[in-house]
């Protein structure tokens, strides 16, 4: 089986999720939403995940273009899962292909939408509308006939919106497509600003692609899970930093920045030696190295104190600290509303040991 790592992002899913989180960031449910995205064994990495997510969204928001159409799709977290994420399955995954949405016939959109919602092609829209008006109705969603079904029950507001969508599917698909299209520049800007994160992710995906496949075989207790696949594609995600997800319909694995934390919890007998060159690259950055030296001499400092000492902006220090935390080089401690940092001596010793094992 061929294992390919692609460097392209799924524009549709990435942009939709960034916009969704941008709206959630102004609400208390932001933290709850991020926690729900994490698997139970990832909880200890929640702060790092939240920091990277916040950092990414802050960059995205600098170029994000909001519109009056946004509220229909993003004003409610539950409706986002029941409506917006379902409609996203009808859109081409590549940003350049959004123009083709207008070429899809209404009948094809209707058939695909009913397949996603009910697992079959509906024959009577009046029957569907009546079904959606029934508050006790439950329906089964599936991307196609091979997907694992999920039972859903819509809220009254979501049911009303779904009725509108069924009555004119192209209108709402086009609205969502236009929201995504106008925010492609914001997403591309985010990719450029987070290139150091992406470079690290891409490098790790390439180096550990075999380990990723082995992990899926282990957690599914099935050595034949990839038996009928001639090839598997591993795709990166920036906003889904905690993701490690296999789509057996498309033969794709989606992996985010913290995929190694997921793998580290598995029962694989042999874990690959850490690629110390990536850590050395971080240590080779003058500012990050100076931060560590400062924390060695004066532990338990918060961002503003570090920024003042190095004569850098708090925003720059925030980015450096996110990276250092991801590599475990600093230990955070939250006291009231401030986060204090100290150098992780154990982590430094571990890096030195791995370096010795690699080169000596």
C-alpha cells in the first residue's frame, strides 16, 4: 500500500471551522467547544491546543471578511454541527473549485442532501418538510451509503433552517460557498503566518507516516483495516490541531499538530526516536534560546516580564511561548489570570539523551 503525504489543506473544512471558532471566541462556549474536540487522553494537552487555536484564529481574523449571511450558518454551535457541517459535504474540497458549485443541478443537490440526511434519496420534499416540522423526529445522517450512520434530532430553529434549505438548496449552498470564497485570502494569510507550525507538522507527517498507519491498526485491533486500499493519503489540518482521523470513504487520514500526543498514548511496542533536528531548530532561534536562558536564571516569569527583558512585543513573546510549550521546553503554571513559565529541566535532559542516542 502506498502512503502519500500531501501538503494541501482542505480549504472548505478549514475555513468553515475557523469562522465557526471565531464566532465562538466571543462566547463562554468557546472553551467547552475546544474541550469537546479533544479525546479524553488528550485533556492534559488542552492548554497547548487552546493556545495554538487562539493564535491561529487571531491571525485569521485580521483578514477575515464577515457578512450578513454568516449568522444563518454560524450563530449557534449546535446548529453548526447539524446544518453547516452537513452542507459542507456538498462543496468541493479545494478552494479553487468553489466556482463549480453554481454548475450543479438542483436535482443533484437535492439528492445529495437527502442522502446525507437520511441515507437515501428522498422522493417527496413535502414529506421531508412535514418530517422536519415534527419535533420528535430523528434522522440518520451519512455522507454516503458506506458511511457510519449518526442519529440526530434537530432543534426547532435548526429544523426551520433545514426546511428553508430543502426548499432552495442551491441558494444556501451558494451562500456558504461565497462565505468561504471571500475568506480564502484570510486562510492563505494564516498559512503564511503559521508556516513554522506547518513546516513542523509536514515534516513529522512524512517521518511518521508508517507509525500513523500502525497506530490505526492498533487502536482498531485490525491489521486488515487498510486491506482494500491501494493507497492512503495523509492530509494536514491547521485548525484541527488535535485531529488524527481516518475517512475510509476517501482513503484519507487527517492529522493535526498534536497527532503525536494521540499516538504516544497507544500501545505500540516501538516508538520511533524523536527527530531531535526539529528541537535543535527551535533552540537555534535566538529569541527562543534567550527566553530559555532567562527562565533558567529567573524561573516563574510571565509573558510581559519576558517581553520586557528581551525588548520584544508581548505578541511576539506569545508566539514564541506557544512553540516552546508545544515542544515541552517550558512549564506553564496558571496563577489567577496570569500564566507563569519556567524552563523544563527534565525535557532538556531528555533532548540531550536523545541527541546522544542519535549521534553517539
